[in-house]
C-alpha cells in the first residue's frame, strides 16, 4: 500500500484527534502530532493496513469465492479490498466501533484509552466532525483541535472523566434487574435442522439442543416455547407476534435462542435458506416497539457460524437498543462446532453451566464460566455483546444475593 500524507490521512479518517496533540491511527497506534508523518511510512503501519493482514485477522471474511464481508459490514469483491481499507466508510467504522486490527488471540472488545483512562473519539460525517463528548458539530475538521480546548467542552470532558474514575458506579448500573414474576420469563428457541433440504447441510443432532434447553430452563422455572424449522417470513412473523404478546407484561425477562447455519457475523439462514438478520430481530425489542419489556432484560443466545475460520485452542436513524445482551457461541469470523450425536458444544456447555450456577451467579459470571467450560470441552470461545445491560440473575435467590453484595 502506498504511503499517505498526514493531511490525506486526517481527511479520510485514518488519523483521528483524541485530545490536544494526541491522535489515534486506524492501525491501533496512539501517536503524538510530531510523529504522524514518520508513522505513516513505518512497516508496522503498512502491514497492519494490508489485505493479507486484514484477512488473517478476520477484518475481511470470505463469504464465497472472490467475495468478502468486511467487519464494517461492506460487501466487497477481492479486487477492491486494498482500496476499501483506506476509504472514509471503512476508516470511520474502525474508529466509531473500535475495530482495531488485533490478533484473534487478543481480547475481542479491547478499547484503546489514553494515559488518564478516558477514550477520546471524534465521529466524522462526510463534510464535518462531531465532538464525541459535547455533541457539537463542526463544519471544518481543522477546527476540532481548537474546539477541544474550548472551556465548555473541557468541562464536559472532565465531567465524563470524573464519572469514569468514580469508585462506585451510578445506582442504575449496579442495581440488578428484578426477577419476581412466575414464571420468571419466557424462553423462545428457534432451531433449524435443515432435514430433508439436501445440499449436505443437515444439522444432525439439533434436536438434542432443543431438548437440553427446554429441560434446563424449565428446571429454572421459565416457560419454554420451541419454534423449530421456520422459514424466514415465518420467523419474522413469530418475532413480531412475540414482541406484541401482552403476556410479556407479566414476566420479568425474555430469552431468545437462535440455532442455525450462519453466513455473516450477524446473519444466519432460516429453514428455507433465506437470510435473517440478528440485528433486525433485536431491534424489534426496543422500548418503543416492545413496551411490555421496557426496562426488562432481553437475552439472546446464538449458535451459528460467523465466518469460515476455525478457532485454535446501520442504515438511517434507528432507535438504540438497551437492556439487551447477546452471547454468541463464537467470535466473528469463526466456525461453530456441532456433534451429530449430542448437539452443539455451545448448548451443551451452556446448559451445564446454567444447571450448576444459575441459582447463585449473575449472567456475566455465567458467561465467564461458559468460556471456561467451552475451553475444557475444546469448544469455541463465546462472545459477549451488551447494550446498556445491568446485572442480571436468572433466579430470585441469586438476585437477592447480588443485591446484598451491592449493599455491602
């Protein structure tokens, strides 16, 4: 890749101002203004932004011959990969979503911060920059450095840092969700086995997953509803029916499980081979579209391939999702594992961990136990994806324990 000058790198968004004199490069390096020019010529920078490295680290995932999916969700032909790495679209996503080009062995969600622990970020539109802290929109990106020294902006930055450094988080964040209803919640299991569909893609053993999940969650007091082998339209109609179900007003949680073949990090196949979007499904349960679950936990478990690699031991204005967590069986770009006799390794590990720890541990603790169990049975490492999600316990006695600990 040819080297880029500092001015072009700033205009495209390869370099983003973090604070006065401090910059973040799309390759993940934090830099001082005086070192920008030399950095753009370094072998390390050029290698991190090469097509070969992007493929090795899962930035590009091959979906079919000569066709790729970028983690910024662009669909690309092989010939356009190099050019795409330095487009505004890709670089804007790199910074906005912190898609630092890390090794798959590093933490998937690690965020880079400056020395005082706060993360400075600037969001770019096509013709302007927006301050991440005070929200002010600047018509000229060159004004950004001056803007960060503005007294009003500095006050907001300092306020954010104070909150980040406070020993006790706000009460809303630390208070667990209340689980008092009977049943505690509804569990929907969408499980596609593709039997009789040919193409050698039958998910043998899928029925074991449904039975394991039913047995496990019913033992915890939850109402379990199985929805096997639905086509794409049927699935979305069922999702729409669920979100409008008045019975949700009388339970304290919703759990949805999707087991299928995956073709993208957030897209999977219905029984009729049509494509479903997990992001679209989750957005059906925002506060305005599903008021029965407003402020209540919505938990998603997924088990489908999110790429082709094996693991070695939004458009427009959309409402933000919150009170949601998704636990994927695999990280982006990784193949999910299934045993024809016993079902998926993810569901086996999940059910075992729930049986052992649901009465005493929070969901986050259960996730960590799930990662440990997955390693133990040589499965794939799961991935946690949360949207403003507080502490959650599946059972009331565990909730009481969590509240008592928070009060100490």
